[in-house]
C-alpha cells in the first residue's frame, strides 16, 4: 500500500520535531525499550487516527518498535503536520494524511488505514470505529479491540454500546486518571492558550474570557485564563459543574448573557451549537471566538458566514466576519481545535502520560484477547487501575519523587484484609 502525503522531502524537518519531543517523553522511552524486547504486537496491524504531530509520531514509532505494522492517519484536517507525515513515511510507516484535507480527502485517508485490515484501532474522536462498523464490517472479525483517546469519542462509543451495535472491545483511555486529570486539565489549559496567544499576539490580562463547559478541559482553560489575569465567565448545562465553577471563583451565566460581556470565547463542551447566530449579534466589536472541542460544531461558523456582510483574513488562522450591526467577530482556526489547528497541541510531557496509557492499553488488549468481553452492550472497558498506577509510578520516578507505602497494619485497617 502506497502512502498518501504531501511532500516526502520534508522528512528531515519532521525528524527534528520528533527527536525533540522524544527527549521529553521518558515514559515512552522506557516503553520503547520494553517493546523492542517483548515485541507484543508482532504480526499485528494497528490503525491509528490521532492528531498527526510530533508526539503522535513518536507513539507510532514506539508501537512499531513493538512489532506493529502501522497504518496512520490524522483525526482533524487542520492538525496534520506534513513534515511529520513525511518523517514517518521515511521510517517505513504507512501514512495517509495531509494538512488542509478536504472532507473527501479526510474520509479517503481513513478508509485507507481500515482497508489494511487492522487488528487494533487507536482512535481520537471515533471516526475510525464508526467507519469500520458502517463500511468495513467484513473486517471486524479480525479486530482484537481498540483504544479511544477523547471524551467525544467515548460518548460515541457509549451510544453504540447502549444500542448493542459496538462489535469489538474498546478501552476508554480518556477515562483513565493519568489521562483526563492531566492531559485534559493541564494539557488543554496550556495548549489552548498557547494557540490563542501566538495566533492573536494580544494580551489576556484585563480581558473577559468566556469558557463554555467546565469539565476537566474547561477547568484547565479557565484556570490558565485566570492565571494570565483575565476575568473569567463560565457557561454550563450541568448544575453540579456550574456550582464547581462558582466555588472556584468564576462567574456563571447563560451564553445568551455572557455573549455581550466576553472579549474572548472558548468552547470546550463536546456538544454542538454552543455559540449560535443570536450570540454573535450580541458580541462586542472585535470579539474573538475559538473552539477546543474535538469537532468543529461548537461555534456555529456556518451561521456566522451567512449572517456576515463581509469577511476576510485578518491574520494567519484568523478570519473576521463583519455583521450588519457594524461589529466584527473573529474566528480562530476556522472553529477547529485551536490548540492543534493553530498550534502544536499539548506539551510533550503531558502527552507522554496519555500515550503511555495508549500503548499499555493496546498491549493489554493483545494480552487479554481471549478473555475480553464480547457480548452486545458490553464492549466498553475502563483502563485497568493497574495500568493507571503503573504510569503514575513511572512518572513519579522520572520526577525523582518517592511516596509512602501502607504498612500491613494500615492496609488491614483500611481494607479489612
């Protein structure tokens, strides 16, 4: 199978990026050495659809070191880096992705990795799993299982599972503590603001930032905005999360109220239609909107285009839309993931933990292929606590941090054993 990428000559630039993050991903360094010795994926094909940048590339190389035949694509048309794709092809991996893919390109590339007949699927948002169940059902008997990286993807999997239509086991990687507690909160919090700051080159201090959604990602975005001196408003649909936001010191209100107050809006909900046409009409002249949820449906850019009397590029990755009331609303990165479409994504050290969970979960699938549940409505699996704790122990060791251990008496007191 011939890879589909933009330019193979870019591989050296991509190699530099991968080698840089590799220096800062000690957990994957350790797993790479283990996998070279164990070869847990020998003879197996892995299809992977994750934002195709340097950290993801290193995960692919670690899985390949374990014997996997890798078939790689991106999970967002604007997050693929062409030099990274070239570097992976130079290393002998099969890659089907390029920056700025059209919807037709994007679907074709996903189809290409599935046509290989994968045994393991590593997904980010659920597109691979969804297409496998619709167009490649004949290949499902060869699938051992898969791993899902995101909240959005897990919601799709759980919906399929409830309906009894999910036909192979999936590991809910995003639910692992060493993933969502750190990746979603600290990774998203930092990378979203890195994307906004470098794209706009504007100050955050003194501005009013509206964060839509107060899950772990929203908490991180709000915390970082506050740390940069912003006044933060949170919008929510969950009353408990709204209470959390209030007790964390933020104002909470409906988006219809917040729309007229915000200078910068960040959606982080995993839902659709969070900022709508009515909200745009209430916004200040110069308001900036961006999205940090997986799909580009949270900010209704299509409605904004229809409403606008004029539009144009204001700066790289910034489009301005002038409305009939004379105000201009700016959209970053076409409403796609701002931290990846207008940045390099999460810091390497954060993705080191997340991708260590991914790699160990993939190995777990192989090691337990004969005992995993395979009955309708019973196909989703939490990451075992043993994997979560192993990643935490390894990370603490990297930091040179030692913690206490329960004495036998303490263990009996707590657990009665």
